C-alpha cells in the first residue's frame, strides 16, 4: 500500500511496523504529530508525558523490561531529557529504544535553533537522519534494530522540513516474533552507581568504535558518483535540495550522521576534485572531516544561521563559481516593491488570555513570560511580556528579578505561565519561590489544554492522549500543597475581577498565585465551553474613541471612513461573545447583537 | 507522463483550509501515478498568520520546497498574501486567486490600510490570471463553505490530470455528507473562466 504522508506520520507507521510497544512524548512543534498518529495503532501504549525527561524515563523503563520503545520531542525537549539520556548511554537498552529529536532550523516555532546532532556526539549515542517520509519509516525500524544490536539508545533526527513535508511511503507488515517483555533482573547494568558506571563507560567507547567501523558498510550511507569535478557530502532534507539543484554532481548521502563513516568519506574525497559539505546549522560534519586532514569547504560560504533552502544553496554555490540552471528568477518589474502590512500570528477571538494581558498592560506589570500561545502577549497592542526563555522559566525568572529590584519595582513583577507549561517544569519554580520566600505573583493561565501545539491533553486537562477521562489535577490544590497561602481563581473574561485580583496579589509581600479558569476557545469537547451571544457595535453610539481596539481582537475592525471620526465594527462570523470588548466601551456602544 | 516537475504554491491566511486543499492536490497527483512532495509550516502560523504550502509533482521529485522563481501556479486564497508571494512564481507563471481580502491586525486596528487594486497589479505582472469569487460560486453549489473546492476546480483546469483522479481524491478526503456539494463546487470551479 502506498500513501502520501508526513515524516511524523511515517515515524509513527515505522514504530508500528517495528513492533514498538510503548511510545511517550511531550508535545512540541515540529514533533507533535508523531504521538498523535501512534495513538491510532492499538498495539502501542501511547501517552503524553508531563515533560520530555519523564517521557524518556518511561521509554527507558519499557526498554529495560524488554519492549521496543519510541520517545519523541522537539529539539529543546532534549535539553530537558538530557539528564536520563547521558546515563542511558551507559546502561544501554534491552528492548530497542529510539529517541526522536525534531529540530527546527529557522525557528519556525521555537526559541532557538540548536543543532541536536551535537547531542549524539556529546552523549555518545548513534544518530540517524532520514531525508523523506519513506526513510522516516524505514529509519525508525533500523534505529530500533541498531539499538538492540549495539546495546544503545539511537537518535532519529528530523528537521521541520522532514517532519512536516509529505511524500510517498510504501507500507509493510509489522514484524512478528519479537521477545515478550518480562522482568529480568540485571542490576549491575542498570543501577548507575559509580562502581557500575565505571564498568559501563569503556563499553560505551568500544560500542562507538564498532559503530564507526560498521558505518562504512551501512546501506543508509550511500556514495553516488556522477560528475566527479564536484562532490557534496550531505544528509536529511539538504540531500534533496542538492539533488534538485545539482542533479549531475556526485553526492555522499549520510543516513547515519553519528558516528561518521570516515573510510567512506575518505574514499569519496579521493574520487572527486572538489569536496563540499552542505549541512544546516553547525559545521558538524565539516569539523570532523577537517580533523581527519581532508580538505573540504562548507560554512565558509554557506550560512550557519537559519535553514537552508534551494535558493540559499544556489546563491552560496554561485560564489564558488558553481552554478545551476535551476530558477528562472522574475524580471525586476514583476516583483512587488511596496511594503505590505505584515500578518503576524495573533490570539484567537475569544481567547481567554487576551483580557489578562490587557489588564497586565494597564497595570504596567513587568511580566516574566513562558512558552505557549500566551507568548503572543508580547505583540502589540497587548505588549506586556518582558522575558521568555524556555519552558517553565517564568517563575524562576520572576524570583530572580524580585531578589534584586526595589520594593516599588518588586510589586510590578508577575510570572505568567500556562497550565501545560506549569505541569512541565513550572511546579519546580513555584516550589523554589515558596521555599525561599520570594514575594512575587504567578498567574497560571489554565485553558485546560496544551494549545499552541494544536490542543493536546495534559495532567490538568482531565483526558489522556487516547481521549480517555482521567484524574484532572487541581492546580489550586497543588499550589496550596506547595505552600502558597494566597491562591485565587478568577474569570479572565471579567476584566474588573481580574484587575482587582492582580492589584491585590501584586501588592502582597509574599508569594501568591492567580489561576484563570476559562478554557481555550478551540477546545471542542462538549460541555466545556459554549459560545456566548454575539456582540455588535451600535454605530450611533460609537464615538470612535478606539478603546476596544486596545485588545487586538481579530473580530473587531476599525472603519476610518464611517461616523464622525471612524467607528468600530464586530465581525459576526468571528465574534465568540467573550464580552471583553463590551467592558472597554464607556459609551455602551457594544452590546449583544440583535 | 511529463518528465518535468510541476510546482504549485498555495498561499493565504492560517485557518482558511489551505492544508486540506494541498492534501487534496497531493492525493490527486499520487493517484494519477506521479511522485509527489509537499511542505508547509504548522504551529505558530496557524494563529491567523501568513501560510504557504508547496506542492510538487512529476516523475521524480527531490526537494519538498519549490525553488524560488520556479512556481508554475500560485494558488491564492487571499489577495494580499497572493501579491506578497508573487516572487515565488516563474516568468509566465499562472495565478488563480480567491476574490477575498482578510485584514491583518494592523489594518483592523486602523494603523495601516489594506492595499488597493491588488488584482489589477497582479494581472499586470502575470497575464495568466484568474480571479474567482470562491464564496459566491460555492453558494451556488449549495454551501459557501465549499469555496476552497471551487478554487481547486479552477486550478484543476490548468493541470493535465484526468478528472477521475480529482473525483477519487475528493471522495477520499471530503466527509460523505459534504461530498455532493463539493463535487458540484469542483465542477463549477472547473468550468469557471472569469
């Protein structure tokens, strides 16, 4: 059977065909759809973990018990999972374990563009990198086989363009006759006390040597000799770009990006006149190849920052005198010259975060932010976020700020964090804040879902990945148990209530938590949220004061040429009846639509 | 079967259904026996941001991205986004665009104005231009929400793919209860000549 599917869907299919029994992940673009697709295979226990570290630990447990396991995360998720990862490298596995890292060159949806190939080298773990969806499926299986054969976890690295591009995949039947998982005690291999770890480390070094040597004859590393004047070493989506724009040139396609097949690389270098590396982000191959004394060129003419694209590669190679007949660029006259209004992402109409940021802006708060849809509170007209570093950072950041500023400034510091992010790594920050008696205010924007990545459930949403009802962690109870004495729950669509709560808690000289309790407007689960009656603007009463525009609601439009000095209009197809704009109108011009 | 790769770019605003339209295109090309690749960015851009989806088909397709200046068809769901992405087209490329303006935040707030006369400006640069009243024609077919299928129909006329594959793809991708309206919307779009 042939299907056109994304890299992420193909990884899910690969896990199924390879007999994976347990899959765990924390959602993160561009990796999220892997688990969303794996959950459709009933043979696999698939779940959202509270964070990536836990996801990997779940995978390790399943592996130790003898099952094949897949763990998936975005590139920065590996930072969170790094602690178990580095020691897992020493323990090795029983059932195969594949760790998918979905990198995001160009930062389409991320806070940095770290190159996670470096983790493979750092943790001494082999890494495969597929170049299309079919390879995503095949490499998932190969990764699990290598994992068992070499007693090591194996990385499968994708990038956004591999995870989110679709291409044709041929399906196969799932493997049979895998060993049945069962407890076998093997403490010396799995209890990493110094005495045991010292035994394991030399085995890790030996394993990587064996893999280096085996890499030279692996079919996933492929030398394609064509025109030998130029040879290009590349991997992943860059291989596709290179084949697209230089179909005549020789390539060495690396399917395993760590450890490198140095003999094969030497042979390729000897077979071509000029040698180049085309790789996104860091000079990962280039530095290792140069360290072998092989003459090669890469980052001296290709960018380190951002993703590579066909046109970026064409332009870079032109500086080396290597040109392509690809690209019939337009004539100057055809290219639009004027600057067009931009179209940044925006909070949805009816988003429960909007009113909170409006109030924070009015109160001139210094907001330490976090990762989620609400990071858009940074953008005008809400413009009320001063920091956003990583998952869960808002609370620790607020503590640090409060420790050094004056008492007056201290009263303006507010940490803002979503429910899922709070469960991920925010809880630790709050413990620290209470433990160390830091007087700051934390707002938990509880919209009952992990919204930014496309609405995934979490420990505070009451449902699992397979949509089964489960215990819904009570955030207010948790905060009280941590020791926060002042925990209040507010309706974020009620601006006065929100303002009053924020003013009081910001003034309070001890840690406090405010929880907003309205769900994401896009959560479709029946009974959770119903749209209120829609609103409209009475053009007779509208004075054109523009107060309602200060919340940046996509449903409200300014009509400059109507009324005395312009009027606002509410788009009935976009309005959700959240009521926030009505509360801003001092002329009672906004009301329920008739 | 044509040896060369055909490049289609779908552009518009997050939430307009561009991903589904690009899925239907890709499915059709696969059914017709071609190699197909498509690429787009999910995530933040879904929140009302600008969206571009690349769809490519031919005997063998390498890059999932259409190289700049090689687009055969720019398939626009919104006027300003279509104008914005014109540089992706090749000389003599075709533009099929929905007659729809969606104001970005700065325009909604009255800080900037939506550019005027865009369809004329596009036509001047690319004479192979078709402006389609997607919503209006979809209403005629029975449901204004089938506008994207009208646009697909209009694009289909420019591609050398047998109608049966389009129908098979629609059957696979569109829910059964909406299938009849979508078939009709597709036909009306396919017949539409401006």
